[in-house]
């Protein structure tokens, strides 16, 4: 079993400084959210590890992506242009399982860190949010997202998803159906 320092070293070797620093900030944000929501020690560690590794495969070439998708029997649709923003989560999710022996809920949190997923657990919620609100991010709406993240985690995800969808629409980009599914699930829950 790898420890967090070894995983940090491995993540650093696989990413640019820019993205490695983002990963460290997501790890810190995930840790403080987990503590804020009274997660257990082992859950806090899982949040930190997922924050640290969620973008592990974001800098792979299209050819490397294709190779992993075939090797691990991931959906071929991931190669389509409209899935460009979600493919790195799927790929990282199979790699972290094989490489670091991450648990199934860690795999899910990483796989869906860009959209969330219906029935997501606290770990999935924290990884999704930490990626959006880590201290290096600065975009319209983030102040409200940050403060809501520490007040009502579900409401914060709803706000982030709505902002994300609005932003993609404005740029004429495709919205992944999973984002709508997550939104519907959380709205029905709250
Ligand atoms: Fe990220």
C-alpha cells in the first residue's frame, strides 16, 4: 500500500507544476471540507488522496487515452469530442485502483469529479467541490460557492452545477448528461 508522500511524488512526476500545484490545493481544500463535516480520520485521508490524484491523467495524450480506454474496456464514447472534459476522470479512476489500490468509493469520486453523480457520498461531494473552490481558483460566482460549501454542501453543489451549466451554455459547449442527473438527484433530495 502506498503512503500519501509516495503518491505525492508519483503525482508530481506525472503532471506539470501548474497542475500539480492545483492538485495540492484540492487536497488541502478536500481535507478542510472533510474536517468541517466531521468525517472520520480514514474518510479525511480518503478525501485528501482523491483530491491529490483526481487529475492524475489529465495530461495524457489522446493516443495514451485511447490505449487505456481499450485496455480497461471503458466506454468508447469517451473518445468523442463532447466527452473531452470528462475522459480524464474515467481514466484516472481505473489507474488509481490498479496503481494505489484505492477503494470503490474513491474510484467513483475520481471518475465523476467533473459532474458529480446521483447518490454521491460525502467523499464524492467533497472531491467535486474542492476541485471547484480550491484557493487558486478565481471566476465569477466563486465567493458565493466557497461560502456555501461550508454551510450546506448539497446546496453548494447545486449552485456549482448550475453555474457550470450556464457557463458551458454561454460557450456553446456540450453539457454532460451526468451533470443534469446529479442536479436532479440533489434537488429532489433537498
Ligand atoms: Fe482538478
